[in-house]
């Protein structure tokens, strides 16, 4: 107990009470002692592993026996900015891990390593940073990945917004597996791994932008285990894509363009949780354009759809999987939605920011 | 079947039944205008226009509050937002409406403190939380948004919140219907009256319009069954040669409307002449603050001045808003003018006819 009264000092330095800061100050980005303290006391505590703790300028990856000949390296990078940093069902830390893990996984690859860059704003409470790091630690454990290189910079107050995290992911892709946005083919079925729109509504709610209370939680989750198992159970998967910003509609519009096919969705089959649907109706938002952080679109030959569905539904994060549409040849590059009335309309990409309507 | 169970207003079966009846009774061409942009959106979203017999033409009315807010009001908003110390609050849709040179999004990018609120009370809350700032709320919308705006002003007055004001730009539906029906280019035979507006204001005012212009009006809701029923009742009146006000949205609307809300509106606001973008000046079609509340008028606090305002020469928004042209008639539609770079306001709001066409009918299915 008494230790807390004395600032800890390492070496012959000015006895500035380094550890008394309860928030990020410019000195934490100096590269000097305060930076080292921050790294040791917080970053290594939660994200540490032998490679990261070696504290070299770069990490060396050795091909282990998990990477037989023929495996290919898959790399992805993503920056994460979210206000507020914590929202129902997630936080920026979990998002930064899952977002990049999922991007690598959507190629059919198994993510293994991540790098992370932290942009900290002067004044960020250390307890906030610690909570984010703890969440990243848990997400890394869940996804089976480790952070092998990291960097921290501090900006002056007002030059950034609390905490930005950029992560890059590295994973292995087995020989012969070819999953990409341009692989959708006429005759394929379109599946989604669960209900859509929860992340978008959860973040809006956390921002206080809903004007009412709702119980929607973000779906932020690592999908790599689900993807890996699915690709082994159903090797014929053509396309995997996580419908993050822009939502299901924008992501499918991208796939239709890339593959030069027509995707037709059955509106009634698209899974949407009731609270999400209600919030959308009140605000005039379209759930098809809301962000998801733990869902994926799966496109594969129609004949394999039942096997894929029963696999997904038996696994975590795939419980709510549904067949929502199919792929045809023409008109290439378009996404159509068939309404319950039997009428059809075209789904476009999201233009700009989605705004709540007025009345 | 439980008789007291609520009807499913999205029931495809029930919607088709009304459509079937419309087909059955239609003998000649009719033009029906849905006044409300929310209904335009819903009609296209559910594809109800695709199910109607070819004789029935839906004309989209000027009922998108974003679309009809005048260029002057937008320029005023931009100037007030740019003043130091101001927090400018607005419903989200207004951020992207093009003014002469920029929109509120770009004003925000240039350093203005522009914030989206879902209710004017949020703006009052901001004013309370930041007493050293001036919080201005952009009061737009039809009769539906006015009661809460009036309540926010009364709340501010009662609590001596003097750093809150509104930029009054609210508009009223009945004067717009008068303007459309008395125009020489009018081709509207019947109206779907907007259910939400009537929920507040009732529909007794529309009875005078129906009699004066020999035009049927049917108070209509927003779900597929509501819309199909509203169109059916309008066609039935036209085919039978009747011109009455019928209420096809009785689960939400009464003839008298919400008296409390009306009293609130009348206490704080009074009718004023107002410019409608693309349409022009409509007498007594807007709401301004009564003398007792004029200190809450942002125009009294912030001097604004601007030169002549010019609309894009390509944009035919005025004709679309008056119902004499459809977005497909516009040479700029989905070329120079898209939701990401709109030339006219109807391409901005989700309730705007051009945006609804772009989203649902850019390519004819």
C-alpha cells in the first residue's frame, strides 16, 4: 500500500513522478522513458508475447510446420475509428482485432499474426486505454492470433480523437483455395451468416443519436474459425465478404460488379432482428445499408447451400444463417430485391452518409 | 382467428386484394398525387406503382420538407452556422442539401459546429449544457415536426434558456394543395393526404379543398396495405364521380386531429407567406414565430445577407415538385445529378422523388 505514495523511478533520471499520470500526455510519445513505461506497463501486459516483447524494430516470422509448402501469405490492413470508443456489444479494441481478422478470413485464409498502430490523443485516460487493450487481448485469444509488432504515437489534444487503432493482419491460405469477389457464378446461392444491421444501430444508439432506448448490441466478432470450418465442410465456396460499412446492399453491389453477375435477393428472407427493424422504421434508415462487424455473405453453388447452412447454424456466430438470394447471369452488375408483394427494385450502393429522415 | 388481433399492414395478400379491386373498378386514366415524400418512398420501396393498372398514374407531390426548403433558408442556415460561437443543429437530411456554393456538410468541414439532432429538445439540451454558445435549430418540416418545435420554445422560455433560437422554415400542406389545384398546369385528379400530417391537424381543412376544387382526397397511411387502400378509395370516388374526404387511416387519424398539438402550434406560431424551393411563394404556407416568441427567432440575432441566388440550370426540381414532370424527364437525372453530388434537393432526402427514383427505379426492373 505504502508503495503507492512514492513515484517509481528507473535509473538516474529526473524524479518526475512518471507513474502518476492517469492520462496520456505528450511525453508518452517521446520515445523515451515514458514511452517505454507505457509499453511495458500496458501494451506488453495485455498484448505481449515473445515476438512482441523482444522489442526489436521488426518481427521475424519463421515458417513453422503449420505452413506446409503451397500455402500462400494473405495480408490485409485496416484503420479503426469509432465514436464512442465503447458501445453495446463491443469497443474499438475488439473492432480493431475482428475487423482485420475477418478481412483476412474472407479470402478463406487463417489469420495468425497482427500488427497494430495506436494513435493516442493527449488526455486519453489510461484506464480507457487499459480497457481497450484488455478487450484486444480477449479478442486475440478468441481469434487465435497474436500481435507481433506494434507502434504508438501521441498527438496533441485536439489533433486526433481519443484513440485510433490501425491493424494489419497476416494469414495462411491453403493451396487451390480461390475465394474472391469476382468468383460468383450464375446458379450460385447467396447466404448471410446471421441478422444484419445490429452494429450500425448499436453505435448510433451509443452516440445518443437514436433519441430512444434500444437493446441492440453490436455483432463485432471474429469469424475466422467459422470460415475455416465452412471451407473444409464445403470446399466449393466462391465468395466470402463481410458487409461492414455500406452494409449488405453495398457489399453485394460490389460483388455483382466484380463478378459481372446479377444478384437477386428475397426481401422476406433477409434476417433482421426485431429491435433493429423497429429502430430503422422510426429513423427512416434502411437495414440493408447498416454496418455489420460479425457477419458474412457466402456465395456458393446452390446444390451446396443446404450443407453450408446446416454447418453454419451449428456453429458460433453462424446460428442465424439464412439463404437470402441467388445469382444469375443478367443483367450483369446489378442487385435486385424481390419484395413480399412480388415486385422488384434495384439496390444501389450507399451514397455518402446515411442520414435519419425528418418525419 | 382472433378478431381483435391487429391487421398486418404489410400483408402482401391484403395489399394484392386492394390492387385487384383497383384493377376491377378502373375504367379510365386517373392521376393521383401522393403529397407526402414518405409515401413516395414507400410506394417505390414496395413497388406498388408496378402493380397498378396502366390507367393509374402516381404523381409525386411537394411533400418532402428537405426538398421544398428555399435556397434562401439554406443560405441563411449556412451563414448562421459559420458564425463564431454558434452550434447549428438540424435534422440529418438537411446536411447534404446544396445551397448556392456549399452544403452544411462542407460548412462543417470548414470548421462550423453543425450537429445532427433527432428532436428540437436535444438542441435545447445542448443550449443548457453549453450556456456560453448560441444554439440554433433549423426548424424545417411539415405540420408533423411543429408541435415538438413549439414545445422546445416554451421549454426554453420557461427555463430562461436564452441562448437557444430557431431558424423558422416550417411549411403547411393545405396551402400547397391549393397552389397545385389552382395552377393552370394542374393534372391531378385526386390526392392521397398524408396520414402523419392529418394525425396532428385532422382533416376538416381538406373538406373545404375537396368542395372548392371538386377533387377527392383520401387520408392514407404508409404501409403497403394502407397505400393500396388509399389509392383504391381515391379511384373509387373518381369512378363514382364523388369528391369527398375519406379517412383510410382511421387507426391514427380523426377528423379533428390532435387538439393539444394544434393549440401548442397556434400558441407559438402564426401563418406567414413562404418561398417553396422549385415552386415559388405560396401565401400563408409557412409558420413564423408570434410576436411574443420572436426573441427566439435566429434571424433577430444573426444578421445575414446574400446576393442573388441561382439554381442549377440543369435541374428541373421545380417541375418534379409540382408534379408536372418525373425524375426520368430530367436530362441530369443519374448523370450530373446523383445522391452523392445532388444538383437539386429532391435528390438529397430519402423522401425526395429523385432520390427515391434513383434508389428504386434508376433501372426499370
